[in-house]
C-alpha cells in the first residue's frame, strides 16, 4: 500500500525545519468550485509562513482550484478512487498522519470532518483537530441518506474535535443548541474575503468586461442545484417588467431543468447560462444587481464578492448567512425564502431607482471590508496557536 503524493515546490519548507513553525495539515475532499474550496485556497495563500507550515491533504486530488494551491504547500492525495481497495483512502489518511505528524489538523466540510476524526483516532497521533463546518445543518436537503449520516456524525463524532469552526452565528447556535456542543468548543470565524485580489482580477479581465454591454445585467452565481434557488430567480424574472437580462454563473445537475423553466415561462431570450467562471469578476463588476435566491447557505462568498465590488444585492433570509451580512434597506435587500413575488418586487425596486441602487452599492462595499482577510485571518491564526498550546 502506498500513499499517492503530489509534491510541488517545497524549497522553503526544506530550508526551514517544520519544528520552528506550527505544522498545519489542511484536509478537504477535493478542490471543486465551491465556497469552502475558495476559502481554503485563500487561507493557504495568506497564512503567515513565519508562524505556520501548511500542508494540504485531499481525499481526491482534483478540482478546478487544484492549480491555485501555493507552490510551497505540499499536496497529498489519499487516492479515494485509485487502486488498492475501497477503503484505501482512509488507510492513507491514517498513514499520512503518522508520517507527517502535524501539530494540528484542520478539516473542511462534514464528510472530510468525519474522516479526519476517525483517522486521528486510528493513527494514535497526538495532534490537535479543528473541524470546519461550512453550511447549515438544520434545513439542508442534500438527500435523506446523506443528511441522516451527516447529522449522526455531527452528534456522535464532532464532540471529539478540539474545536469546531463555523462561519456564521446561526450555525453556531445549531451546534450548541440542537446538537449540544459546548459553547467553548464552537468558534465563529467568517469567511475571509481577499478584496485586493478581487479588484486585481477585475482589472485583469477589463477587456472581457467591455464585451458585456447590453441590457441591465442581473447576476446569480453558484452551483446549479436546488439549494441555490435559481428556479426562484427565474420565476421572479418572469414577473419583472423593466428591461434586464439574467446571467447565471455556475454549473450543476439542475441546468437542464432550469433551461426548460426559462422556455416554459417565455424568458429564455433573457436568461444566459454562462457556466462556471473561475474569475467571475468581469460579470460581477458590470452587474447592476446581484441576486442570491438560495433556500439555504453557509456564509455565501458570492454575496460578499459582489458587495466588495459595490454591486447592489438582493438575498433571501435563508439559513444561514445573508441576515448576518446584509442589513435590510441599508446595504442590500432581504426577502423571504421561496417567494418569487417578493424577489421580483425587490428587483423591480432597485432596477427602477438608480439613486437607491447606487447608495446600497456603496454601503455594500463598505460592509464587505469588515470581512477582508486582513481582519479575519488573524483570528484564525490565533485559534491555531491557542489549540496547540
């Protein structure tokens, strides 16, 4: 049995012994195009290298953000679908812990969290374990079997972790209330937003942005799954009478059903399915509105990114996140979940009032600064130092 290991440039780590810094092993299933994946890339890129030596483990070494892992971060592949049997990836996780002996493991998303908990137990390695829960537990609908397994794992295994990091106060309340985790064990650290990078990437794509002229553009961004509520945005768009076009950035299993819905409602000429964009900021920067129609969330990066660019935003009051980001009527508009009519009214209101739209855009930009990585990441670094002392 062998551990599949992908090594990038390790020169900085070879020259400075791990023992002089806190060795942090980050673990995630794979680097797909979601919010948690963007967060882990930001942390890996911005983590203070004078204090920390990051290592990355992926249960499957793939994903659109794989190429964005910093070159000084060693990458390990557990080989979930490789040769060696069904459970080789779990054995490899255990072997990696024994091999690397990290000071602390930080895992992201519920499946990897459970694997990390079991792997630490079986490895016998005396490292600290920080698990990171990124999305609502109450109200999520990702399949009966998945949700049952997730909730059982949260109840039975999460208490074993040294610390649980969540990205919203509402999610913290779920864990300490319904799942009885101790208050002292659950820490809220919101998603870090790299505002400088967002602005810079917007500049890099200026030429592309100039090609986006046309009717006022409403942007929705995220995985094309039921939880993101893009069917609600399409139904709302059918009720909007003013000139507009909707651009959906993302891909997923619901795309065909959403396309059929636009045809059924007679607005397929006003809804564009633009696919996944690794750099969406050309579209966001040209949008007059950003709409987050989700049924449930974690702490939506896409909403924060649109706000950072000064785009007026409409979001649902879904669990969890939007109500902790937007103050209704001040830096955006909040509407009920599952209410296309309310969503359409909010869109109409902002499309028809340039002064209100611009004022909310400016306020949104100021609000987004509170989530900049320069403010958020030191809290995460302080937590890592705390758990290993």
